[in-house]
C-alpha cells in the first residue's frame, strides 16, 4: 500500500521561492567550474531528485526535465546503477535542459533546497539547515553561510515543517542523512555548521550534538573561496 501523502506541488513551490542569497550565487561559483556552469546546475556535478508526484506535476506543465539516464554528462558518463540504488524509493532522478534553459517557476525541490538539507537531531528534532558537505569546495554559499537570507531560511523551515507533518518517510530519510553528516564531520574532527531555525548560526559537535552559536565570520571557507571572498 502506498502511504505517500498528497502534496500540493505548485503551492509548495510558490512558498519556497526566495533566492538563497541576495547576490546571484551562480555567478560566484560558475567561474570555478571547468564547465563554467553553476555547480548545482551541472549534471556532471549534481543529479537532481524529485518526489514522484513532483515529477508527475513537472511532466504535465513543462518540458524542462527528463528522467536521468546517466549519459547526460558528456565528459564523464555515469553508470546509473549505483546512483539509482542509492535513491530512496519515494524519489526519482531527473536531468534538466541546463542552466541556459532554466525555468525558475519549474525548479524542483532539490534545486530550491540546494546546498541545504533539513537537519534532524538524533532525538528526532528538525532544528535547521545543514549543507551537503560534498560541495564544500565548489559551492560559494557554503563558504558564505552568513549571506543566506532570512526569507530563504524561513521558507525552507516552513515548507519542511509542513512536509514532515504529513510524511514520516521523508522525515526519516533526512534523519538518516543527518546521521551521515554527523559521521562525516566526526571523521573529519570538525563541528557541523548549522543555520538554526531560530535565526542563528551554530557549530554542532557531531558526537555530543552540543551547539555553540558563532558569528558568520568565524566559519571556515573552502577551496577557491578561502582568499577571494
Ligand atoms: S547554490 Fe552553490 S553551487 Fe548552486 S549556484 Fe549557488 S553557489 Fe553555485
Ligand atoms: S532546473 Fe534550473 S535550478 Fe534546477 S538544476 Fe536545472 S538549471 Fe539548475
């Protein structure tokens, strides 16, 4: 039996539409990508995932997307088997026509949330936004967490509060992802940066999960963003 709740995709998109930062962050990161595209819009770097009902909605209203095949990245075609095996059952992998053809109105949830995911503590509280650590050296936003707008954070939290109230499976998948984040930062002997839903920025100890509030300028920058800002 399918326990997936009905989510109003259009309404969810409209409530989650604020830009991540006031500046166009794609212009900040693209010059550092050999393909000269924003990393999160480059299929060689990130494969978007959508809920099945989101995919049904997108197919009805736009030709922007197609089901990911694995051969879209010309310089490095992938064997789809591995990534498909890692994809949760309630999601489908997609590819868009590329940033030059982006239709802002029809960006998937995974475009809107990038580079963040809802961070869930080990005692099952959704406390804020953590970032996809795999993109530390490519995503400009990760090196500029203080630039994330309050509107974006508010919309992110409100939309996922709604989704989690309806959909336990989705909450569980982010609880697992958050656990993986703690394992990654623990192995690195680093604390995990968190945009807390209360508006503050915190560093979270991956072992004790104690949080300490910090100023944005205390946070680490990565790769090409270390010096240049
Ligand atoms: S979210 Fe990160 S990777 Fe995507 S366009 Fe902005 S800076 Fe680039
Ligand atoms: S739909 Fe737009 S924002 Fe999303 S991956 Fe494609 S180009 Fe980027």
